[in-house]
């Protein structure tokens, strides 16, 4: 299954990212989802 919930670039100084807090990922994790492929970054 793929979760398309936006990003988690909060406080990364990326233009327009001040509201990308990763709430979708938190909700999925609380529901028991296993996270995979989270190591990708733009830094």
C-alpha cells in the first residue's frame, strides 16, 4: 500500500514548507502502518 500524504519538510527552509508537518505519516503510524523508504531527503 502507498500513502500519499504530503511531505515532512517542516523547518527545512524549503519555500512553502512551513505547514508540511507530516501529520499523515503520524496518523498512519498510529494506525499500525509499517514505514518503508523514509530515508530519502533533499538535504
